[in-house]
């Protein structure tokens, strides 16, 4: 309460940059590309946006359908077979999710997506990063309004957080650290194990948003000393509208319920558990565990192919994020000297995510220190094929070459003019 | 026994591939074909009859699953993807 206005102003400007980065990019895209549905005889674009959402695996749909058609009982009904079979399915799904992350089934709470939760504790300092997902950042802002103090840690140039900085930021009144495992924009993998051990040693709860990581890299909540973990169904080839929250039992993590009411899910998230959706989530987790190695191998090969081809054909391409500590399936490339809007318009035959990002924002004066650069995010997943990657790469290379020919900046660079030495005049 | 079991495995393999070809969705079709081939290739050297029996059961379940999902896919068909048109052109 004391320094709320001051801290909010300071944190607001820091927070503004990261959420602005995400929403700014999105609004830029939305205004330029007119959204319309495909015509009947028009060809469908290739899907290369696996970080946004994933198609359902046929095996998941197959597991879900019986519960949409015949086994429609409420899992909380205790008096008849419909309820019992539904409950059995729900508990089986719980075990499948728990097995994937090395948890106990009693520690899994089904939710309606990867939502962040509210915590009430005597200690009211929270640490998170500037590159968290928008939902986490928004929740933090609401928490600030409730009297919590939130520190938004900056990330290094390669997208990873600085462990030393985190250690210094942890105070005696820090109750929670929230850092996502794999970033959905650039694919960097944070050092979760080290962060977990650090937090445990300082008696601070550690929450990680593992929506992009679960089922793609091996995660064990006990190895990494994670206390809370968010899982999202539709990022791991499962259904949309369901997720799970891992809440550690030993040592006990106390959280406030998000939804009050009938007391389902240990009182943490009331409301009838949607059996078909959780069955789907469980099946998706089991499949992910079986296919983890195979998928990882395929995705790595395809990602390398994509990057090698692009980098060998066109110069001045930057891959954002640390080259080693990353998930290969999320390739975020920036093409220098290319006019952003034009590249956006040309992307209609492949479903990609793209946007602008701001580098070096001066917090005190609010100036943009560097020019905005334009990035394209290629998402590679379980179902991506060689042909899709080749097609995408070919088209992108063509477009970038064409746009560069039209770009005056590119001409200047080709002539050997150093752009930094140019004095830009304002009109 | 070994000879018929080998034929059995091969016939299951061919059936799985034949069914997988029928997926209307480009991504599901290519994935199923690739996964079936790689799974059979990976388990080529398995000797233990118990393990073989288990794997064959899984293969049979997968076959039934693929047949059902092919049906579902056919019920809700949509346009082809850009890459498929190129395949048809070159074929």
C-alpha cells in the first residue's frame, strides 16, 4: 500500500514494454491483414504456427469421442455407473498428466486453460520476467493493485535470465518467482533446474508456465524443484479449453481458489470437471510422453533444415534467442532491411506468426533507442513435414529477396554505407 | 511359427499403411505413414515373443484407431493445403 503508486508507475513503464511488445505486434498485424475466411476452392495455407496452438492428435480425439457420445456422466455423481465410469476416466487422465511431469496424481488440478492463479501470503513480493506471457503479466498487474510488489526481471540479450540477478532480487519478503520454461515467442529454455534449486534454498515458491515445454522436453517437477506448474492442453496436441495446474503437496503450497462454488478439485477450482476434455488432456500427455524422443528428433532435424536453408541463401538474418538453450521447434528470425508490412502481406500461403519488436527502450525518457526490427516466428511441430518446410523456406527467401531489392536501406548497405553514420532528419 | 508370424507382421504393416493413405488431412496422413514406417523399422530386431505380441496388439489397436479417424476426417472434409497441389502437379 505504501509505495503502490510509485512502484506501479515504475513497474508500469517496465511492464508496458513487455506487454506492449506482444500486443503491439499483434495489433500491427491485425490492422494490416484483412481477416477473411478461405474460399471453398482456395487452397489452405500450411500450418507453421505451433506455438499459438496445435491441431489435435487423432489419438486424442479418438480417446475423447466416447465421452462426448455415450459416457456422458458427471464424474461427481456418486450413485450410478455413469458417474463412476466418468470419474474413473477423470482419475486416469489425472494420472497420465502426473506421469508426464513426475508428479503425484493428487497434485494435479484440472483448469480451463493455462491460467495464472492468485496467491495470498504474508510475504508480498513477487518476481517475474519481462518476457512472460501476457496472461501472467496481466495477473501481476492486478496483484499490484491488490498491494503486492512485483519485480519484472529483464532478460539478457539471448533471452535468458541472469541467475545472479535473480539471486540478488530475492528478498526476505519474496513469496513467489514465476518464470516460464520455454518462451513462446523466441523459444529459449530458461535454466529451470537452477532457478528451482535457488528458490528452494531461499524458501520461495517457484511457479513456471510450462505450457510450451510440457511434452516437448523432459520435465520433472522434483528434479527442478518446481512448486507450481501451468499446463495447457491445446499446446500439446490436446483439446482447447482445458489445462492443468500442478500444486506441490510436500512442502505444501497454499493457494487461493480461482473459482469458488461446489468445492471440486480440492476446492481450488470449482465447477464440474469436463470429462471429455480432461480425458483428451490425459491422452495428449500420455502420447507426448511416448513420442517425446521421436518428436524431438524430427523437430530438430526440420528446424536445422529450415535455418540452414534460409541462412545459406540470404545474408543479414538473425535468429533471436540463445542458440543452445532453446527448444528447436520455435524458430524466430529477423530479416534486416526488409519492410515489415510488405512481408506480412506476403505471408498468406503459410500460417506464421510475425510482428515487430522494440529493442532498447529507455525507461526514463521513453525513447526508442534502436530501430524496430521485424521478426517471423516459424513453429515446427509433430505433424510438420519436409515438404512444408521446403515450401515455406522457398517462398520466404523469394519474398525477402524481392523486398530487399526494393528497399533503399539495402541499396545503401550494398554500396558500403555504414547506416550508423547516417544522420536521420526528422520531418 | 516364425515364418507365419513374419508374414503376419508384414500384412499388418501393409494394412496400416493402406489405411493411413486414406486420411483426408495432409498432416495426419503424412504423420501416420511416417510414424508407422519408423515404428516398424525401430522394432525390426525385437526377438522376445512376449514383446512382439504386445507390439502387434498395439499395432492392431492403432489400425482400428486409424480406420475410425479416417471416417471422422472424411465426414468433415476441407480444402487441400498449398503443398498438396504441388504434389498432385508433380505426380
